[in-house]
C-alpha cells in the first residue's frame, strides 16, 4: 500500500505546532485540563481534548 499524499494545508493543520496553538487558545478561555494526545491516525495525528481516555498517549497536558 502506498503512503497517502497530503496537501501542504493538511500538513499544517495536522501539525504538532497547530495542536499547541489550539490547546493554548482553549486553555486561555476555560479552566481545567487541556491535553494534546497523539492518535496514530495519519489524518488526525494529534487531538486536543479536555478528558483523554485511559491509555491515550498524552504528549502535552496543561492544567490550571
């Protein structure tokens, strides 16, 4: 199976840097915990969430 080719825009939106920006914005507007989770899915490699599931690979966690 060939590796999928993604557009430059998708690569930017799916980047770790963009996940950091989204998490920072959420952290600024709400209190509590914000996590960046690595999903292993090439279409959505990072997920920003407030309640990661048990066993998720949490890359970054912000807590207020």
